[in-house]
C-alpha cells in the first residue's frame, strides 16, 4: 500500500495481462504466453490478500474481482480458439468454448450455493479439483509445445466438468430436507428482514433506522398540520355564516 498498489489495481492489471496473453497466444507465440499467464495468475492470487491487509476489502471490490476473472477467462479462451482456427481445423475452436462453459458452471454452482445458504465449500473431494488457479496452470502446460495444447484442452475440459458435477452433487445433497416455499427461502427471508428493519448490519442499519425515523416524523407532522388546517376551516365556517345565512339576515332587517 505504501507504493500505491491497491487490490483494484492488481485486479485491473491482471485483466490487462490476460488480454496480452490472449493476443500473444492467438498470434502463435505460445512460449511467450507462459510467463504472461503466470503474471496474470499472480495478480489474481494476491489481490485478495492485499485488500484484507490494507483493510480495503469491500463488496464492490469483490464484485470487480469476480467479474474481471470471468472476463479474463473468456479472453484467454478466445485467444486459444483463434490460434486453433489458424493452425487446425475449425471444429477444434469449439474445444476452448466448451472449457469456458464448464469453468463458468463451476463458478456459478458455487455462487448459487452461497446465495442459497447451502454449506458448500469446494464441493466434496473433486469440487476443488479444477478451480481457476489449477486451470491456468494446466493451460500454461499446454503452451509448452504446440502439439500438446489440444490434449491438454481435452484433459482440462474433462476435469472441469468433473469439478462442476461434484459441486452440483454436493449442493444437491446439502439441499435435502423439508420442502420450502419459494417465497420463504433464505434469500427472500433475508431481503424481507432488511426491508422490514428486523435485521440490519453496521452503519447501513443505522442509516436505514434514521431514514425511517425521519419519515415517521414527517408523516406525523403532515397529519398534525392537516388536522389543524381542518379545524381552522371549521372554526371559520362557524364564525362566518354562509351566503344563505347573510341573505336571510338582510331580509329580516328589511322586514323590521
């Protein structure tokens, strides 16, 4: 932090190195892509610890890191697909796309399980077999020799599918139990609790409480003012007779 390198800077620079790796690989310079891929992995490895050590960990930073990882994976596989199209038959370009789809499924199952409060960490024995770091290491091994890339991609696809299936199976087993109404799910319950004010956390809860207190005061003040206005109008009508009353009074005075 003393040199001004924040976690967001590491995340952004890692994404930039991922783009550079994709360009190098797409142009056929696989060996040059190995150190660039390693630098990309180091950035992804250290941005989280840097944020925690500096005390700057936040929801926005976590969102930026997660989205950047997905973009980097897409760019890398696009570069590999471009290379395969240029040196092999076009059908092999579907292989990196399949790896990308399986990798996205691994991340999605984990995120969905966390959102549903399912006790899933890495998804059993094989759930952590092929996470992002392992995928990048195996992909870098495929850059050692041009003939090695396609077999490595097949292995990468198979292990990634196994990882996604293992995580889903673990989440499926953890979700066993009584049938829950969709509207009463844990996610909906937490949202309603925050909306109703029964569960608040830290400063956000205090701000919500203050806002609701001010809103109640404003509503009470409006009610008091409206009631006072109605009372003044009613009192004015009692003191001042209407047109019919004034006309009858004038006719009465004329008759007298």
